C-alpha cells in the first residue's frame, strides 16, 4: 500500500458505533456487524487510516469503578441526561489485556474487519496505553514487580495516588497511573519503567498488538521519557521508545507510531521512532483566536511539521462545534487540515456534534446535524483529496502591509501547495475578528509570463490577475473577519470555455 505524505485519519468510537448498530439490529453487535458501507464512505472521503478506539479487553473492576465514581457519573449525565447503568462500560484506557474484547467478537472478528479495510486501501490504527494497566490486569497477581508500589506513608499522604489491592499473596499498596501534574487515574495501576523486566514485557505487548493492526496511537507517550518518569515517581529509568519502536519494526517494517504528547516534547518523541506526534500547540493557538502565533507556529522546519498530527477535536478535547464559533471553526479547520502532516478527524466532527463522549460510555446522545458544517467539511474533504495537497510541496507565505500604518496584515495565515505537475493551490485565512488587508507576493518563477485565474475551492469567487503583479506587488487582499480562500491558480489560456468573473479592480474577500 502506497504511503501518503499527508494522510487522513478518522477516529471511530468503536463501542458507540456498535451500540448504534445494535439498536438497529435488535441484538448485540460485534465488529463483524460494522457494514462495508462505513468503510466505503471513509475511503470515498479520502481517508487512509481508521482509528478504532477502545477495542481491547477491559475488566469488571474498572467497570465497577466507572459505575460508582460520583464525579464521573455527574460528567456522564452532562452528556446523557437519560443515562442508564448499561451505558457505562468502563474506560477503554483501563486495559486488562491486549486481546480484542470478547463482546466485540474477539481477535477473529478484528482480523476479518482488518481484511475488509485492507481491500479498500484503508489501514487500521489501535490504542496502546503504555503508562498503566487496569486494576485487575493479570500481571497484578503474576508480576507485581512490574508496577510502582507504595508505602503506608505514601498512601496516607497521597490517598488519591495510591490504593490497596488484594493480591494472591495478600494486600499490597500500588500507585495509580498518573502524570506529574494531576492526581492518579483511580481505575488504573502505574507500570514501573525503572524495572527492565517491565519494559521488556511492554515491548512484547507492542509486538503482539502490531500483528493485529497497522499502527498504534500511544496514550500519553511522553510519560515514559526518563526525565518525566523520574519527575513523577522519583525513580530513574532507561529510555523505552527507541528500542520499542525498533523491535516492532524488525517484525513489521511498515508499522506506524503516533504519540499523544504534550509539554513541547513532540520533537523528542519524533527522534525516538514516532512517525506522528499530536500538534496540541497549534490547536491551543487556534483556540486563542490570534493569527500571529498561529503563523509563527507554522514557521517550524518542514521535517518536523510533516510528522505532526493536526486536529480540532478528539476524544480528549471538547467538540470543535462547541468550542469554536462557526466562522472561527471553519477558518481554524482550513489552517489545520491544509497544513502539512497527518489530518486527524473525529467521529461526529463533520456533523457538528457538540457533546463530548467520555471513554467510559458506550452510547452517544442524539444530536441534530449542523448542515452548514457538514457542507463545509464536504467541500474541504474534496480539496484534501487533491494530489497537490496530498503529495505536493508546501510553503508558508509572508504578507506585507497594504499601506503604511496598517498592521492588520499580521492577521493573515497564508501558504501555498505546489504539485508535481505544476498545480498551484493558494490558501488564505484572515484569522482575526476584524477586516484585514495585505499584499501577498507569490513565490513562483513561472507566474510573470502569464495571466492567471484564481478560483476559490470553498466558495464562488473567481479572479483574473496578471502574473507579473502577483510576483512583484503581490495579491491584494481585503478580507472580512475569519474568512478563508483556497484558490486554485490556472493559466487563462488553459481555461475553456471562459466564465463570468469579477473585474480586475475587485479584491479577493
């Protein structure tokens, strides 16, 4: 299967999807019941990867914790006012075994689903949660030394970070999985990466997973870095990821690793074998609604950027439709998904869903489709299917003041894509709450000798411009707040028949 340079990833909430299918079938659905039409639709939309969230076996202990934790239940009710106990299955990240959940049909059903995806040119991505396991993982009895254990003093001083667990040899104190800034996840136990045997066991789990899929998304991957682990637990450990990713690729050479990562550690993990790392910084800067830091973020080296996974929502973040006003949402989406790297979309994003679904739940609320957003994403996906933005050359552009004293030029985030056959796509976004103006010189040597038509791929605008002016003075832009353009550039002599256009004196926007 040919590897795309800027792939599209779609995250499916497996348990929620199967609940919806079960309601239609009148029986409990398994992975075999996900219809081929679901994968046909994703392939036709241009997707390369499908992430099936929460397919691994979870335990009774985690489920009971999820069904009895008062704060969590209050959160569930914000999503499902008609919450039932059956809606709460337990967190998909409190994994008791890396075997496909028996209720989903087991490993045979996953193998059949993967084959159906492969027939359509789709690759399968699954979860790997390296930092911790469920409380009732079989290692608790078989290998308690794999975990961080605690003392009476520690559980007294930090009761939210430690717990007593019944063990075949008696009761022991274990640490909950956590990061250094928050209390522990109470349905998990922390693995001890200071123990080389733990590291070898987890490498074995990775190899086991790699035989069942094409990629993994590694939950909170930076927690295993020696400096982070020591800061969290006061214990030293050897590096894990370089050796782990290498051992997997010895057996599965094309296997792909994506890291959930924060705290400016993206580059560190890219150097330790990760193909893609979350771009949370871009997301946060887009939420701040300021174009200047967004453009500065995109000034990073291209070798770094092409390994970023760009998103506006996922199962951890609030829904984009509930976070961004509609016009800001569309502007942020154009920047996010037309930048280089992996384009990462979440189930329900295209329809404008607003309710975030906890990973403990297996049912989603009924929500009306936002037709405006759906139509927008349909058009955006049609652009993302074009070879020029899949395999072309990306370049960030620098805007210039439209006149002395006008600082609004700094609100523009603009860049181009150049295809192997000379195709040009120009992306322009006024990422601000006010009208903005600028000149935007275009960096193409072949422009001056021709007249060019600029046709917006998201809207109806069409402009004709002299190539010499586009290079020397630049394209003049006078753009309303949050407005976007995705212009294709075509030589006028190549266009037949001619179409009605706006005059040369009218400005884009």
